[in-house]
């Protein structure tokens, strides 16, 4: 599955938030890599650390958050940069943002400036990183708006964000992200706020762009349906840790971790006609301040064993390209 | 005529919101949020109401409960006599007096989408769940407390939760509290307005299972409003699809998902992402966005986005008619088109 | 509530001036017993005596002990301003809640009326009231309260508007609740915090206005002492007895400053986001 040289490697990443209520282990030892032009889907429920991981890759962790440990290695033509070691406000990371890695968010309204025309915002993004004249940048911006399927791009260029619908805003946001041909696009729940028909349009657009721009995508979502249609590989996160990782077909066919199995049992099927009952995961996600011993999922796990409450399982191989952090699939230590 | 097992019958329900402008706040336009909705709900069933944001599904639910004043139409509801279990004749909720409404509220309740805004942060869980009983002046203080504890048990919370405050609970638990409050008066009809869409996937499943258990236990009837088609398919006996203030199609769940007769339903079904990497459907692209309900398109509201549209669709609004025993659709071409539904896998 | 005090105690400035304000209220409550001399006793043999061991702040043109008069004035001021503040809250808050919740024409009319009251200078308004009622203590209280009540109507209406959109209000309506139940059970408990903050923040305004009125001779009438009125008398003897101004001026400054800083501290404690922005 993996090409010889990954595009980005995350190794042992730990991001903690030091707050009045204690230390939250938002990301607690995460390893993964993305090969060029692949799409990695990250699935998990709120508070599992998926968005914090993405922000760490963008160098956007601000106090009270802190990268405690680990490396985020970006492989570029001029060697390897460790993003985790860069100053979040420094020039180096600013160079990487936009040109190497770009990000789109769930609510495009918060990332587009309401007082500037969308075209001008894209032009700014282009001029920030590339040596073009203003009129060249303008032409490029109009091309991008057309490429993301915004009708009448020349007229839309002069529109303000509030004049666009949610779907159009997300398209404009994508145009801005793609403006400097990034090698990695981080999409943090990009379609969660959109209606299904608009979501379908945006997902189709992202698939097309992936082919045209040869961009790798880190796709973060809670929606297993979206993941199934978008990702090449999937990692499942729970309480700041990766609990399972596999190619998309493998993980949907043979989920190994009880949490992954629970998630799949929790969603009602559109294609299955039997009146089955949903197999919900009991209980609630524990507080990230709790720092309990053992496997984080043990309190909710139907298969929890004695060892699960004592020790935290490692992410080990359970099949081809398939790893899971669960003692059920490991020889008891 | 109204059948015996009909609990609610809505006829030509309309709700227009005025758009006001200027110093004198003159009405310059009308937002036709609900524009002629007909539906019936049978005792004991779950009717799903789906549609995209702005289609008027939430306003429909609120108007049926008279939380929003209807602009026109009838909302016929079969209440209970004061004494107890005997049914009364159908009452028109739309024209009921304040005193009648207060009585009707015992039989019609609502569950909200947002589990945060729906619980008063200054009240204990016990006070919140018991409040409807207090408002209706039912039961003594100690009877109320006992009832509250029963309800908390029914929704899977424990008795010692009654003294705590909402901020101590997670989203899923808060939703359970909201459900317990809705059940306090022992209602017949519960309008569930996107009750699981703010919750995480695993919690969503818990709440859906709970709603189904409670329906069985208390003989509830649900109007289940949601945008998530897989949830609606799972929980509903029948499903109505709304678009721009009108119901475009209504049928038994299996029929609607397997054999849709309206092009909008077909496109909606094809757009839902299916949690199966091998499930490849050809998406039916819907061009553009939902038009504004201030100025809906002429003829069939859906025609600018419909790939089957013909001249008649641009000029004549289609009638809402039966195309099968229990299948209603509002499309000029329903009889000639052969549309694609969800295949079972 | 214990949580409030725990967090408030972290604010050093708030704690210090809070203690100062409490001290002033303590002085006001016990004024009768702690005055070193009779504040009303005229002693023509000791007129304009400078500060000394017997008269710490000196005596005025009638030989009355200034310190004792300042202490008694504290009581008068606290009484008048507290009553006026209560008057403003008790009229402004119910009106604000009612019109905010009900909306419609009654809201428009009320809000335009408060706008009209707000553009009147407070002193003008007070003069009208005092002219009608005479310069009695009650008149002053009503004048001061009426001048501030529109502020409370406005702020109460504002927070009511936001709370009435909460779904728990709709849940209560769906259970058959009337407006009185909703105002008492849901709106008031959730708006009381900003109202309390507003009341503490306006307290110094009341004090200043009370002093301004009596400085102009429209407030509490002699021989009952009041800071503003004492300042007015001191002004006439600024050259030969400059020490007369010290007592009332210091008391006024301490009260207004403490009340202001305590108001800020309360606001920051209840709404920590404000502090971060500073």
C-alpha cells in the first residue's frame, strides 16, 4: 500500500492541554503516515483528538495546548522538516502552510473574512506564496473558482462570503486551499454542516480535484459513509489514540477493534432491509482529564478482559496493512 | 373522512413568515416556510419527515404543536377526555382556545435537537423533568417526585441524577433528560425534532434504541423530523419528503426507499453516503442550491433542479395525489418515470 | 455561590476594595454609635478650628465636628443610594422582562419612552421630581431611581430577548406554561447575574448623582449632612479653612472608586472571558 517515500509521517505525537481543570491528553501517542496522492480518513467521535492532530500538522497548536512529544515529518524535495519542532508563529511554518499543506474547515464562514470579496481573499492567498502580478493572480483565482464548480466565476469573484450559500462557500474555501497546489490537503469535517445533496456535490468535487492536482488528503470525519466513499486508508481514533488502522475495504469488511465494530453497528443501514436493532456502544466517552489506567475503551467494551483494565494495548499487526490496539488479537502478555 | 386509527390529520397547513423592512417595519415579502402540507399520522406509528435545511420540516412540527401560529389550514388531533382513556372527537389545534391548548399539550409533546439549549441550567434534573406536571397542576409534590424517578429510570438514568444540574451531563444523557420531560405528561404524540443529529454516532444509536423501546412501552406515536435518511429509514413506518414548504412524496418506508416516485426523492437517496466501500451508485447530481422560499420557482418548485423537467413542470404546480394504496406524490410525470431506489445488498 | 467566592478571592484588587466597601457600609450601619462627637451640636466657641487631637478633621463654621458629620453623611448616602438603586431595579427589571418577553407594540412604545428618558440630563430629571415632591429624602430617592430605571429596562430587555430564544422556554410553552411562570421560573434565574453586575456597576453613579443633587441644594436638606452639601459649604471657606473639603471629598472618592472596582471584579468573576480580553 505505502509508496517508498511517505509524504508525511507522524510519530509518537502527544498534544496535551494544560487547563484549570487539569491536563487533557487530547492526542496521546499517535503514529501514521500518508503517501503522496493517497487519502487517509480519520474517524472518531467528538473529543477523540482527530481535529487536534490536524491542527498539530498545520502547526496551529496554541496555548494552553502544547506538543509534548513526537515528530511530524514532512518529506519535501529539499529534505525532511519536523513541523512539531517549528515555532507556530515563525516564518518556516508560514511557508509550509498554504504551499505544502492547506486546510479546509467544517464551517467555511469562520475561515473566510466576511468583509473582503472572496476573489480578493484567494488572490491574497496566491500572492502570499507566489511571485505573480496582481492581474495574473486574479486570472488564476477565476480559474480556480471555475475549477471548483462555481458558476459564473467572474461575477462570483466580487461577491462577499455572506452572499454565497453554504455549499458555494465551501467550494470557495477549497479553491483558496488549492490556490498554491498543496501536496497535502487537510479536510476537517468539510461537509458536516452541509445538506446531503450539497455534501455529495462537494465530495465529488474533492475526488475530482484529488485526481487533477495529485494532492494527498487527510480527511477527518465522524461519518463512516463519507469515509467509505473517500478514503484509501482509514485510522480510527478513540480518546487520543489510534485503535485501528487499515485499508478502507479491509476495515469495513473485517473490523477488528471492538470500538470500530461498535461504530459500524451503531449506524442504521440504508441498504439492509431487516428490522435489526442497532448495537449501540454502552456508556459515554470518558473525560480526557481522567487518565485511567489500561485500555481507554475498556469501560465501554463488551469484550473487556482483566488485562484491559491494567495495561494499554499497543497497535500491532493483525492482517495485511491492518493494525489494531486490542488484547483480543494479541497473545496475552 | 377520518379513519378510526388516525391520531393527527393535517390539512393544507400553511405558515408564512413576514419579511419586514424599513423604519415602519412594513411587510415586503412572505417566507412560505410551510405552504400547504397534508398528512395523517396513525396511532402508534412513526412518521418520518425528511428534507434539507430550510425545507420547512421543523416549522411544520412546531406549527402542529401550535408553538408557531399557523397562517392557515387545519390540524385535527384526537385527544383524550379529561377523565382518562376514552378518545374525544377530533379537535382542531389550529383554532383551539388557550384553555383547550393547555389541555391538548398533555397529549402532544416535543423533543428538541439541541441538548444544551433545551435544559434550563439553573434547574435540577428533577425540577426539569417534573416541570410539565407542575405547569399542568397535576399531582402533589411527592407524587411528582415519584413520577420523576420513574421517568428517569425509563430513560436509563438513575434516581440520584435528579438532584444534579444539566452541566454535569454529557450530550447523550442530556437528550435522555429531554426525553423524560417530554414523557412526563404521558403524551400520545411526540414530535421529535432532529433528536439525534447533535449526538455522536455511538450515542445516536443508544438514543434511537431508547426511542423505540419507549414507543413500545408507552404506546407513543412519533413525528420524527430528521435530515439523516438512514436514521429515518431505520425508525419510521412511513416517510414524508419535504421540499420548499411542500410534501413532495409520502409512502411506506420500504416503498419510498425502494421505489421512489418523485425525482427529488431519487436524487436525495443517491446522495446519501453509504458505509460500504464497495457500494457504488451513480450519484444523480442536483445542480445548484435550494431556491429561496421567499420567491419559489413557478410551477413545480423542484423543476429548476430536476433532470426530468418538461414544459408543464415550469408552469403548472403538480397536484399531490395517490399513486398507490398508500403512496402519495406530487409530480406531473410520476406515472411515466421509472426512478431508482435503494437496492438491498 | 461558594464557587463564586472562591474565584472572586483570587482577584486581589477586588478583595481589597471589596473590604473597603464593606467597611464603609459598616460605618454607615453603626454611624450613631461611632461618631466621636454629636454631628449636629453647634459650638460657637470652636468655629473653624483646624484638625487637632479632639477634632481630627477640624470643625465647620458652626463649630460642628467634621469627622462626625462625614460619618453621619456616609449613613445618609448609603441609605439614599441603596434605596434609589433598589427603586431602579424594582421598576426597571420587571418592565424590561415583561416587554422583552412579550414584544410587539408594547415593547416598541416602552423602548421609545426609555430612549426619551435617557436623553434628558439626569439633573434635569431630578430637578423636575424634586420640584414636584419637594426636597425630601423620598423625593431624592425617587429622582435618582427614576433617572437610572431606563438603564435597567434596557439591559433587562436585552438579556430577556436572548434567554427567551432558548429551547427550554419553548419546552415550558409546549407543556402549557403561561408567561408569568416562564418569567419567574426560567427568565429571571438566568438573567439575575447580569442584572446584579449592572446594579453594582451603577452604584457609584447613584452616589455621584446623590452628591451632585445635594451640592446643588436639591438633595438632602441641612442640617442633615451629605457629602455633596458639605462640599458646597466647604467651597465657600476654601481660603480660610481649606481642611473642610478633605473629609467629604475623601469619603466620596473612596466610595465611588471601591464600588467601581468591586463592580468590575464581580463582572470578571462571573464572566471570565472578559478578563482574558483585557
